[in-house]
C-alpha cells in the first residue's frame, strides 16, 4: 500500500503547506540568477511567427458548467498579465512569475491524480496554449511537465497528442529561455468561443517549425491504460520548404481515465 503524504492524512495542513511552497518557490527564483521577462510592449513586433486558437469550453468534463465559466474568468485575468510580454535575449519566461497576482475563481484541476476544483483551476489551458506556441519558436524549453492523468478527451480528437503543459503554483512551472539574438512577444486574447495566442519577433525568421506525432501507443500496465506519444519537430526553410532538421523532442506518457474508442488498439504490458 502506498504511503500517504502528511497533507493527505491531515488535510487541514494543506493551506499551510501550499503557502510554504509558494514562499520558497518565489524566493528561489529571486536568487537563481535568471533574468525573468516582465516588460510589456505596447505595440506588436513586426514579424508574426505563429498563431493558434482552441475552444474555451469543454462539455465532456461531467462537472457543472459553472466551473468552465470560472475557468474562462481565470484565463481572462491571466491574459491581462501576458499580453504584449517581451522575451528579450537572455531572458527567461516563467508562467507563475507573471500570473501569480490575481483573484482567481474555483475551476477544475487534477490533484493527487483526481479531478477536483480549486482556486485558479483551469489555468492549464493557458499553459497548454503557451507551450504549443513556444514549440513553434527557437526558444529553449527549460521546464515543462505533461499531465500525468487525462480525465477526459480533448474537444478536438485530431489534435497533436502529448503537447500539454501542467502547472501548479509552488510546485510546477512552465519556463522557456531566449538563447537567440531576437526579441519575442506573446499575445493572448479571448472571444466568446476561443482563446487565441500569437507569438511574434523583431526579426524575420529563416525557418518555420512543424510539430507532429511519431508513434502513439496505448498500453495496459499497473491496472490502468497509458498513452505513449512521441512528439517530433521539423524545421522547414522559408521560401524553399526544405526540411532543415527533424528530431524527436520527447515521448509523453499519461494515464487515460476515460473510455477509448473500440477501434483503438491497446497493448498488454509484456507485449
């Protein structure tokens, strides 16, 4: 039997533990030697590199839609702190460093492998969007963790798998570093149905990036079903369309907690 953490045995200690973790988390960032991006540019940089969007509402959660409305409220608060952010050469982007000061509402989140609600829940949709944007730039990913558990399917089943980025204040951040001589800028806006993200630069790019899945496997192991998704990135030259580089970035693993279509092949652990 798995040994329970102290906060699982005594839940009343959890608020104190979270406060302690946050204090240490931000104190560590102040002394880690990184220059964190926090300058907002009033005008858009000249070269749009990538634009993407995704649906705001997921109707497949099984929870009251009020939590989806709260999530949208939270996303709007976060977007205000991110819009126009400049990531200059040598600077590091930290999700939590930028969005930590806001009065968030309760939304859906995964805690200890279970779907529940808490203040700021649903912010992973923002970190997912940002990570997908960053994958289409030369920015260096220095901290990213995928969700360990997937409680419900994506609204669009044709999306690239394994490109999510979970966040948890005090524990898990999304960070990228600008190791180039260009300045990058992000914009995030919301309309009634979608959240839209853009990333631009102050210099014309020489190549574009395309993200694809390699093999995707579903394996039954340890009493559950796990998805293994290879994530690859191609660098394509502008003008000629020549593939400059193609490499496997990582293999993402997560537990699937919803019924898969009957057509999906599920391998046994020892196969």
